[in-house]
């Protein structure tokens, strides 16, 4: 797989448009609403207002109030209603305003969304997507900036996806909507309008469960996802100036994890830094360490380093930058594993 020019099978035949990540999300939603009459959107303020981040702006006007639905302020109610819609043939796409607001809906996800297929021996499935902005670094109030992805990667029956670029966001979201099973689609709000990228027009998919190499090197493997991918890339560039060449891997999907791309890179470099902004304890980084230990232990040249958020609630504005992994912290971890 080419680390820089990887494309889906149809991307090469499409014209492109320059979009931010949030615009790519809007494009994906509009594409699927037009493609499939079963697709519908549900969420708080997503209709007339277009959502907190305007990810659904203009969609209610175009597709109508029966397909882009403003709901009451009840995450449990939105998700619970969507389960009923999904098992009766619709494809609901739920917007949770911030991932930290998902906790009231956790019971619905844990006991219904993820279990209907097993409970009915596949007579029914739950083809729904739960979209949620997540992450720190945008000066949001308490609970708005949480990264609780590991609560859901520990929950068999739901896939967990986290793009870091506009083109990936559109292709992965379309794939999530077409998936016959539920998907939690985490959107890094720190990257919503951080940069633009050429995004193919129309329909295309990026396979869920496949990571992407975004930089090539033989010395150290740096693994990240979401908003931490650009930070990891900057740290790799700093290390490159000192002669340390890094593989940088964007996992893109957190469940199921791409074991192959991890093993391929780790067995080449023998040194690993895992980066995520969620708390260190029981974070997804620990699952990656387990994969490395199982498949690549004998290739290791140094202990694995993790650069993560700390085991405290995401702090308020003055300390937010101290909580997040930084280029400096990642660069120091790269140096540590390289010189071990």
C-alpha cells in the first residue's frame, strides 16, 4: 500500500472538490440521502439550524422534515427510537452533539444497538450510524471534549471509526451508512475546519477496518488516529531532521483494529510510539500494545512508549493544552525508543 497515494477503487475516476472535514461529512450525508430513501437523520438542532457544527446545514431544506428530523433533547430517546427504525427497514443516522453527551444513551447502545443481531440470530440487524464530534483543543466546556472511545471498542457488535482527513471522512462515513451493523463514527472537531483536501465527488467508500500509512520510515513506528494524526506527523518531521525516519500510521478504525498494518510496520522498525488523546488507563493504545506483543514481540528493539491524555477529566481552558499530547511529547518518545 502506497503511504501517500492510497485511493479507493473509484477515487481515481472521480472529479474532486476542495473540502474541510465537516464539509466532507455534509457531502457524505447528502450523497446517501439522495442515494437511498431509507436513510434518515435524527438529532438535536440538526434540521433548521444544521447542527452545532453545521454538519447537516441545508439538508432538511433539501430532503424534508421527514428525513432530517429535529429531536427532543434526549440522547437515550434518539438512539432508542433509531433502533426501532433500523429493525423496521430504515437506516437512521444519529447525531450526538458531542461524544461526551452519549452517556445517557449508553444503556441503549450496550443492551440493544449492539445485541439485536445476536439476540435474533441475525433475523434482524441494526444498520445505524451514531455520529459524534469528540476531542479536546477547541476550548469547549466540561464534558464536551471527552474521548471515551474505549467504552465502545469493548462492546462487541458495534464498529468504531475515527477519520483524520476530509477524503477519509466521506469515504468512511458512506461505508458506515452502508454497513448492515451499527457504527460509532467519531469526528475530531479539532480538525473540522483545520485544513482542506481534495475529496472525490459522488459515491465512494473506504473500507472499515483498514488503517493507512501517512508517512514512511524504517526506524520508528508512530501510531495515532483522529486529531492526533497531524500532531504525530509533525513530530515525525522533527525527528526526520535528526535523521530518524518514522512510519506514521493512521488507524482510522478503532474496532476492528487493522492487525496487519500494525504488524507490517512494527516488524520493520522494531520501535513503537502509540499516541491518543484519551486517558492512558484502558485506552485503545493498550489493545494495540497487546496486538504487538502477540504478533511482533520478537521483532522489538525497545519498550513501547505511549503518549496520551492523563487520567483526569479533560481540564478547563487554561490547562487543556497541557492535557493533550503535543509534538514535543511525541518527539521525546520517538527519541527515547530510538536511542534505547
